[in-house]
C-alpha cells in the first residue's frame, strides 16, 4: 500500500509474524509496511486513518470488527494465532515479543538450512509460528542428541525433524496445516 511504512516488518500491526512467512523469506514480500510490493490491506489503511499506529493493540478501538474472523483462514502464513500473538505482544511488550520472534527466526533458519529437503518450508514456517519457543528448543535438543543424524540423508533428516515438529504440535493439540478458504 502506497505510503504505508513501518520500522518492524517482521511483526505486522495486525499480529501476523511476517518474519516467519515463506513469502517474506523468499523476498516475494517486504513484510508489513516494508515499502514497495505491499499488498492492499484494510488494516494498514485503518492504521493510516488512525494516525499511523504501529500495532492494532495501541488503538483505542481495538479489538474492532476487523478482528471478528481474522484467524479463520490462512494465506501464505498461518493466521491461527494472530489475536493471541497480538495479546502476547501487548502483555509482555513489543521488545520482549520481538526478542522471542528473533529466537524463533534463528530456529527456523536452522530448520531451513539443515533439514529442508525442498518440501518442508511451509511446514517449518507454520510449526515455528505456532509452537512455543520452549517446544522448538526441545525439538532442537532432540535433533542435536540423535546419535546417527550425520549418517542420514537430507530426505531422512527432513522427515525426522518434520516428525518431531508434528509430535510436538500433536502434544499441544496444534494442527500444522494451513487452513485455506475454500472457493
């Protein structure tokens, strides 16, 4: 959206974790308020109309009607935790939230650089987005303590890590699939 720029392109004003999105990682999207290439967004437009608030939770009208079904469907990134993530940022402060996201970004980079067989990028992005940091750290610990990891093929490593993430998600009753709108 023309004229919509923000200093933090990694965490959108609406609660999306843009820094954990495959489109952002592939440089197909500049993130929320990243300048050229921004998509038209009713929430960005609303931010401009409300004096350029940086995060929706800073608005006196939050939560407004734009949040009624905001987590129902996903795009390239999961929308499932948008409201809870924005509440977490509000409760703990944006600096603490961003620090946690920076740690999650490092973990995602490890998964993508060492364990992606070319077919797991979306799964890894969704898992890092939806699982808590301690769950992701536990998965990394299991990977690091698997004695024969160096002998596995990339496809086997990828399947092993995907399985660990699926197990961690199942233990928390989290679905690691994107929920696309039908039609």
